[in-house]
C-alpha cells in the first residue's frame, strides 16, 4: 500500500493476533513491546502520514512444536538517515528526538544539557514540533518501559539518550572562517563542548575531526583544512552515522532479548512491514530506493497471483481464459539492468571523484531516454513510470547519499571515545569495510573507496528478502488509503479506484471470477468426500471416486475441470460440496446420537433395576441387623429384670424368716 495506508498499524494487529494465539511463554509480551521502540527510533511525521515508517522491517516469529511462540528476530532495511539532519517544512525528524526533549526527567535533562526542541537546528528547520493527538512525554515513558521489558539496562538506556542528545547538539555546532580560502574551524561554544562531553572525547580531537582531513600522499601525511561546505557535510555525516549505528545497535539488543530460549523448529511466521510507495513534491534518493523496493514486492505479488496461477493451469492441462495483468518487468529492468540501468549508472557515477548530481542526470538521459519507463526532465530531474504511477526524481544529493561516506578520521574519533557505544559504532563501521585498516592514517581522500554503495547494499538486501519470501507461503494484505488528508470518514472514490488498479486488486478479482481459485488433489478430494458414495464405488482409485462424486451431486461441467493431478473448481462450488458433506455428517451424527441414546436408556434401565434390587437387599440387611440388635437388648433386659426380681424376692424371704424366728423365740 501507499504511504499512510495503514500498513504499520495492520502489522501491529497481526502481531497482537499471533501473540494471543501463541502466547503463554511470556516472550510474546516482549515482541509486542518492540513496536514502541522501533516506531520511536524509526518513524517520523511526513506530509502524508503522522507516523510514517522510515525503514523497512521483517519480523520473523518462531513457534515451538506445541504452537507456542519461542522467539523472534527482526531484520531492518534502509533507515532514512538524511531525516536526522534535514526534513521538509511541516514534517518532523524521528519521534524519539521530540519525546526526549519533552519527556526526559529533570535529572536526565540536566545531565544531557537538554533544551526545548526549538533550540536545536536539526529540529527547528521544519517548524513542526508536535503531532495532533500525540503526547510525546507519555510516548517517552512508554519507550523507556519497553526498553526495560526487552532487557536494555538503565546504564545502556542512559548511553542511548546521550547519543541522541549528542546528535542534536552536533547540529548546533557552528564554524568560523579562518583564512581567505574559506577554510574553517568549529566554534568552541556550548554545542561543541556538550558533544565532546556526551560522547566522551577530547574537544581538541573533535575540532580536528570536524575541520580537517588526514591524507596520505606517497610516504607523506598531509592534513587538509576543510571548507565551510565540507565541514558542514562532515558534521552532518557524523550525526547521521551515530544515529544509524544507534538504531542498528538497538535492533541487535532487541534480537538478543527475543532469542532467549528460541529453538529452531522450522516453524515460523514472518510479517513484512516495509515502506509504502511514495510520491512527494520533491522526491530524492530515499524515495528512489523505497519505490524500487515496492516494484520488487509488486513483482513478487504478480508472480504468485498471476504467473504461478497461470503456470499451474498449464501444467495440469486446464483450459481457461488467460487474464492479462500489468507486468512491471520493464520498470525493474530499468532499475537493475547492467551496465545501463539506474542502479548501475548511479554506482558508476558515484565512483568518479569528479562525478556530480548533474553529470549523473545527464548520463541517465544519454543512455536511458529510449526506455519506455524513463523520461529525462530539465535540469537534474528524471521521471520513472512505476506500477503506481509516474514519479519525478530530483538527483540533488543522489551521489552523496549513495556514497554515504564517513571520513575515517571521524571513525577514529568515535573509537577513541571513553563511552562504550561510540566505540562499538566505530568497530562496526570498520568491520563492514572491505578494505583492511592499517594504522590511524589512510590514503588520499580518507574514505574507503571499496565500501559498498547504499544502493548496491540495499539491492542485495532486497534479493535476500525475495529469496526468503519465495521459500514461504505468502499472504498479501493490501492497505487502501481512503483520502490524502488523513481525515476520518472521507472517502475519495477516484483515489481508491486508482490504488485498486495500480496494486492489481482488480486483476485478482478477474482471475478469481474467470479462473478456478479452489483446487484439491484427487487423493485429498476422494478422502474428504468419498464417504458420500456407496462402499463399492468409494473403494475405487481416487480419480474415479472424484469423478463419481461430481456426477452424483450434479456439479455442472463448466463449474470444474479435472486436471492431471488436481480438481479445479470455480468460486463457490466447493462450498456446495461442503454443505452436502456437512449435512450428511450432521445426519450421521443424528443417527449415531439416537442409537447411542437408545443404548444409554437400555443401560440406564438395567442399571436402575440392579440399583433397586441392591437397595432393597441393603435395606433388608439393615433392618435385620437392627432387629437382631433390638432382640438382643430385649433378652438382656429380661435377664436383668429376672435377676433384680429374684434378688428382691430373696431379700423379702430373708426378712420373713428373720421375723418368724424372732416371733418363735419370744423376743417380740
């Protein structure tokens, strides 16, 4: 989709869905918390989108054997480095700068010598400091919380914010002319002093790195003073490199956190959220690369939804009406053809010491004017006919951005810093260089001439990405922008129709209607629907069973075709069979439930009869035991009574005898 169509938001929804389904290990929470970090450091406000992704990312989510998320990995593409030092009117640099300026706590603000965003040259050139409905201070709190969750230590967080502040203060470094040849040296003001303090370097070395360049001519070393333009470019190149390295370092820390406990099972779902097609009033090198990437993705889309579809029909011997679609092969050839393609000519001109943006534009017109997708314009501009429409590119800054040269004096400065992050940045930059570094001094020009250009590196990343995508089962989400004003409820029919045409949605609808979108192998079809036939027919070979099913259920011949290995159905036909299958299964289940109910009732009846007999026996046994106990007690009572009566009688007899004796003896 185009810039501002909702790709990043849709990608976040997809991540939330996968996290909800595959959650339980706790890692899914960390994965979701990467979004605020990546958006803060990689997104910015543009004229078309308040939260525009200025980089591409591929999020690879790994799953365990049980379907739980076991880890993830994030790969990024082509961060727009130039936005650090320059942005158009009404746009902003990266969100994190503004979040830091308004959201940093007092202690951090004092330590980094932070000021309002309006006080920094890099931020005030666009006169845009806020976004409607967005609280940058609250967003900063969310970013800090997310950094905690992905296990970035407080010490490292403070170093990250120090690097951001150093980039802002670098923009405030000014220069003063020292001779008649326009040579300059940095002014030792607050900006220069603060930068040296934040990155941990000697202020004298910083001044030399910004205003001079060491060159080796033969066996001699020459220190060349820089002009104002050269010094400004050196300062901006250092700021861009620090920020780009910081972004890469953060992604690396995130990947380390997400890789905890990850086991490679081969089960993964990847979400590709890459910048959308862009066409602004002024389109530069960034739009050139972004739109080239979109051309590549569009070809991948065409290949899977048109070319592979048609090839499958042909391979299976299916007779169908071919659907014509807009193939962007010519435009891709314009970019990639060697030696006379846009990328090849750009790299060639970038290697010439005297090459300029104007000579590059003239070379394009000289070699490519016959290409139907190219048209040379006046001055330093040219037009490319992309799948989404024509875009006019201004070559101003093309060569500089493609070379992306950071003088080795600046890299040496970073390696000498006391802070650990600049040292890491310098080490990474040197390791990416193809030429071995020997000692502190370098050849004339001071920059690594063998370093890959930005365009070549990006092209290589794209080819690797395409290889990964080709090895997966792709699902495409088309994001359509309803209007160009970021206004809710406003629907521009012409704009929507243009997007549907450009991205091939209308052709997809046509191929679905005229083709056979549903297909199933003979074996799978027979296995799924064979039970609907008589047993004698269902036992035959899969192809015969499949044909018998189609005939039995009166599927019209024009609604399907039988291929060599598969059955091909028009839209809706498999749904009819599914309905029949579901009704039959429902009937079978009803019969089974009735039979099981009858069996259960018989079992219950027998069970009740047994229970009644058992209960009567138990109650009889209980009564008999109680009666025996009562009888025993009665007998015991009779014995006791008899003994008592006998004792009373004996006592009475004894008294009578005693009285008789007394009478007889005359004592009474």
